[in-house]
């Protein structure tokens, strides 16, 4: 089955979404990520969506649910690199992604994650 | 008002992967017509929502697309049609947050906000036809 790779960097997991995801692929990612968090005791997850040129309600819901699930598992999720056109569209669609932390790029996201994890 | 059809085509929207193909097709036509990135993103997102509904609720159908011209304006028009169960209460279906399944109930209302024109034609047992237009 087709899957999106998850990289481990110390206590963080990094996912770069580079394909136009169909729904099952998005669901697989959610499953794989929660599985990896529990196996590696990762403290943070960084999801880079800078290559995504569209986020619809399905992908948005997947992002929100990864964020919620990881929190329950004592890990923080940061979504980084959302394109401005995607952000504008999401708001108009009615998806504001409450509870999802975002940052401009991977570097900044990593900084925030490190601070948050250190502060706990 | 006279509407000219400059280009047209059709795409089967039967399975989940077709949703990806539908939005890629919409992106291709819109960028060929020089649609601005934000408008294009909105159109593609609306297409994704409606194509998914066609697969999930309509039991599969088709997307007919047209590049149209009216009073010197160019636009993209898409018709999503299926022969599924139809929608009994269209007012309810067009309410933010209402879903008969496990969605967020944002697809129809969100898609309507993302385009310039939105027309829903459906009845129980009569399938569903949704036409959207986005002007360039
Ligand atoms: N093509 C269709 N045929 C039959 N019913 C439909 C069709 N499209 C939408 N509906 C009905 O309208 C409801 C609202 O659709 P909408 O796309 O707004 O929300 P959803 O698909 O349930 O959730 P979301 O799109 O946010 O994941 C659906 O739950 C479904 O009952
Ligand atoms: Mg929907």
C-alpha cells in the first residue's frame, strides 16, 4: 500500500507531504503517525505541507485529528509551510483548524517544538 | 445573455482516486485560462468537495467541465452529476455543519462560498446535479 514516509529526528517525527493525497493515503498517514508516536515515544510531530497546493475538508480534518491524537499521546504537532492561497481558501471553506499549531516553515516550527517540549 | 462554450470535457468520478483526478483536471484548465492562484485554489478545493460527495453519497457520477465566455468574461463551469439517492432536504444539506455521515458538513456550504455561482438540482430518487461557475 502507498504510504507517506515518516522521518525521525531525535525526539521529533517529520512528515513532508509531497503528493496530492487521496483520502485513503491521508487516513494511512494518520494511522502510521499515531503508531510511530507510541513506538518511539516521540515528543513532537512536524508536518510540512508547503508542497500541498490544496487542503480540503477531508485533509483538514485529518490534520486536526493528528494534532488531537498526538496531544493525547503526549506529543505536540506543528503544521508548517501552509501556502497563503491555501490558508485563505481554508478560512472561506469554514475550516479554521482550532487547536492546530502552525508555523511559517520547518525551522521555525522546530524552534517552537523544542521550546514547548523543554517547558514540560 | 449569450454564453459561448470555448472548450469542454468530461471525467468519470466513480472512485476515491477520481477525486484527485478531478481536482488535477480543474487545476489544469484554470491555469491554462490564467486564473489567479487564490481563485484557482478556491475552485480546485470546491471541485474536491463536490467530487468527493459524488463518490461518497452519489454512488459515483461524472464531472462535465466547460470553459465559457459571456459578455467578454471567461469562466470555468463544472457540473457534478450522479444518479444516486438525491438530497431530500436541500436547506438542511446547505447548512454549515450538517452531515448525514461522519463529515464536518462543510463540503456543500464551503464549495458554495468558494465559487461565484452555485446551483443545486436534486430530489429524492432523482440523483444530484450541482453546477458551479468561477469567473476569471
Ligand atoms: N451527491 C450527493 N448525493 C446525495 N446526498 C448528498 C450529495 N452531496 C451531499 N449530500 C448530502 O449532503 C450532506 C452535506 O454534504 P457536505 O459535503 O456539506 O458534508 P459532508 O460530506 O457530510 O461532510 P464534509 O464534506 O465536511 O466532509 C451530506 O452529508 C449528504 O447527506
Ligand atoms: Mg462532503
